């Protein structure tokens, strides 16, 4: 074998190994360590080499697979027709080549152009109009039965408008705003952050407990009609209109005859257009519109010849890792953070990026002093994509997780089978600080004026030691006025805010306690069901798991939390201080109960989160997207496409003044 063949064989072997390792992380663990763009480039290089050197193409090559192997944890679903993936285009030249190939067979072709959603592809099966099965795509031949989890996605119709038997494919995703709120809640709980919306959506659908999936703000766009009994269509656009009629949520479809017009549209979307969307897209999909022409073009073993996915390039930049520091969360979880040379990325200056955990750093070989490429994961969270080993000088330092907590000095402990390292000292100052900050935060007790800086001063001056002490700081008025930036008026405002917080509903108190796995929504469910803190504290695991949306793991955490004497003493102390321990379960307003609202734009006097809480307290539901089932859209300044869609569907659009009258605030 000559040297050229040896190099080709070695490179193919290396690429196959790298791709399979990343397939496991992406499909099976929902924890990718390289961006999709880099993965697609690797796959493209492998396919090119196997085409040039077919003697090295083997049946087990990842180029011959469509997706990931199905998990052993779910029942298998075997598809009668393969669920193929799309070939990729990375530039205008690739799109022109695709168009040339198509026009050799279909000279007068028309194309549909759609968003390429960054989520998890699923297959939905209906019989006589009823949803009978929902599954992941898996490897394209065998998927996973996740029906119960998919039933928690409110935009998936359980019954169609007609008693049809059909199969569709769609993409489950999480909206940008919901993703940020989800990660903020996970940070409050001391849980690992999701790297991007796709990671969050996939992890939610592949939960073994449907009640955990139900807590996530999932949505879906159906993008293809796979099969329909006793019904035929001439074009893809016609089938889309039918899917909308059946009750499915579908994406916008644009029709084009000229590839140059498509290229112009894609460039507009890549450079600004996608930023205006409420969800993430990582590209655009171009499909032949005429279904008969699709039949003539056919498929390869991996992809249809009649469609292609254009992948957007992630915005990246290079900087230096000055240091790697470690943050200690409320639950004791240690999170490494890259301290970066400040650099402009996607419109904002980035100086820090989470490194998630020790495994993440090892996988990416990130060292202190490294030159690194950073990007925004899903255009949301700054992350280190990879280091640049060739730029190393030898002065770089390999990072290791500390054996002792950087705050209190206690020993750290890595949980077996997990990536998280924890400080086990419950009295660790960092944990105490974050617990108090969480308790006073907007979604919890909402104590205005008691942000992290004030909490730090109160702790440093030993005015508080626990959350109970918050309700006794009024006895230390002279000490308060001696603090930095705390004049008489500021002290009065803080004391009044603390006093006001005593009347918060039980749901806020439950969330504020920081029970592991209990988010704001879970706290509302618990408070509504039990009605009092005493009833919740005495609940058994069996009683808790009987409640819809309360899973087994959450039930264990709740019971364990209230078994701990220190936690019970905290509750008793709050009760003695006058904090409300009951929930008013009859607050729903007849006019609003069961109504669905969508919030958009900037409201004049209140935040959208505050408006959402008011609506939910009156029995209304708040959705992230507008549909025929929406009752009202509450719009502020710059309402965007949601208000336009509402008007097209004849959904009433109201302003803040009208909203306040509806909820009795005026």
C-alpha cells in the first residue's frame, strides 16, 4: 500500500472514531461537546474520503447511519420506511450545485424553503384521528417510544380535526425566552445548565418520568407528512395546508423558482433575520415542492436527493483563558468558569464562560493560558468550543477540580456516575449566600432591594446567618444604616419590602426554600394541592407521586428535605416571624379561569414575568406562541410577529391598561 492510501485509511479511521464518540454524546447522552457545524464538517470530510477511496468504505461507517442508536431504556419502534436525514450545504456554491443536479431531472422545479429548527426530531402516528404513538427518529430505522412524554407537549394534538390515519415528522423545541428561564431556574436549584435549547428539548423528551417532561416548556413544529391513508397531494405546500387544517403547528413555507432568490433569502436570515425569531434555527431547508418530482429524484441510502439543509455558520471568535475559577452553588455543586480576555461576540462583550464540569474540560482539553475559540451555544450562552493546542507556549496549566471547597475549605466529593463535584458542608458560606439570594429573588419571596450585593453586606456584617434572620433585621436598624449605600430611605424601603414578603402565597414560600428539583411550577402545584405547609411537610412519597406532574425523584427530595431537622427549624422560624404558610386556592377569576394568554413586547409599568404571575393567580394559562386556541394577546411596545399573527387569526390584542382592568388592578 502506497503512502497516500495509508494516510487516507488512517484519516478515515480517525474520523469514524471521532464521529461515533460524538454520536454517543449527542444522541444517547444529550450532552454534545462539539457544535453541530463542526460535526457536520467532520462527516462531510469522511464522506468525501470514502467516495475518493471506496476500498475503505465499510458497512459500519457512521456515514452509513442516519442518527443515533435508540436507548435501551425505551421500547423500540421499528419504522417500515427509513426516516432519512438531509445532506448539508455550507455555502452558496453547494446550493447552486444542488440546483444543477435537480434541474437535470426536473428543469422547471419549484422549491419550498423552511426553517431548520434546532431541536429533536420525532415521529407522530395517528389512527382514526387519535394519537397512538410518538417516537424519536433514533437511527432512522429504529427509534424510541416516548409517547407519554410527547403527550405533555401542549401543541401536539391528541385528536385531529378529522378521523384520519396518518404519520408526520416534527421538531420538538424550546423557545429562547423559555430556555433562559429554564436555565435560570436550574441555576437557582444548583443543577447543571443546559448547553443550548436543543440539548434541553432532547433531554426533556428522553426523560424516563413524563412528569419531568411536563414541567419543561416544550413546543413542536411539524415539517413533513410521511403518510396519509386515502388522501393524496400534488405538492408539499398543499400537504402543509392540510396539516394545519388537522390541527398541527407548522412552520412558515416560502415558494421559489430561482435558486439565486433562495440564496438571497438565506443570507438575510443568517445575518439578522433569525435573531428576530422567538426560537433557535441553525439553518434553512430547501425541498422540491412537487411530490411526483420527488419520486423521480428518489433517495440515497442516507438522504433524499430532493432536499438539502443549509447550515448557518456559528459566530465565533478567539480569546485567551486567563484563569479557571470555581463557583459554589446553592446545593454545593462546584462549577468551573473560564475567566477570559474580554472579547466582542454576537453583539456583547464576553469575559466569562461556563465550563460546566470536570469532564467537559477534559473532553475539550482546555488549559489555563490556552488560546480558545468561543461561541454562543444556540446563540444564547457563551461557551468555549475548543482550545488551539498549536498556539501553546508550554506555560499553560492543566486544570483539576479542587479537593477542597474554594470557599469553606471542606473536602469535595464527586457523585458516582455523575459529572458533578460537590462541597458537602451545608454551612459553607457560598451555599448560605446563594440560598439567601434565592430566597429573596423575584420568583421566590420577591424582596425588593435585597439583591446579591445587599445580601453579601448583611452576611459580612453578621446581621443575618440564615433566611429566618431576614425577618429580624428590622431590630438592627442602626447597624443597617451604617452599611455602604444604605441611607435612611433605603433601610425603610428594605424593611417594608421584607414585611410585605410575609404575605406571599405558599407557592412562593415553597419555591423559596430551595427544595432540590422543586421549581416555581412544581411549587405552585404542591401549594395548590396541599393548601398548607403543614400538610406538605407530612406528605409521604406515595401521596406526592399521586399528584400529576410530581415525579418520583422530586417526591424523594421533598420527603428528605422535610425529614431534616435543620430544614424543619427553618420553616418553624419563618412561621414564628409571621410568614404566610397557606395557599388561597380559590383565587381564580371567572372571566379569566381557563383562558390562554400570550405575552409579547415591553409593557409600560410591569415585567412580563409579573404579568404572567398575575394571570396564573387568576386561573389563566400563559403560552409562548399564538394559535387559534389563544384567547388574548397582551402586547406592549415592539410586539413583533406575535401581535401580527394574533390579528390574522382574529385573536384580541389588548394593552396593559385593559389587562389591569381585567384583573382588578384599576
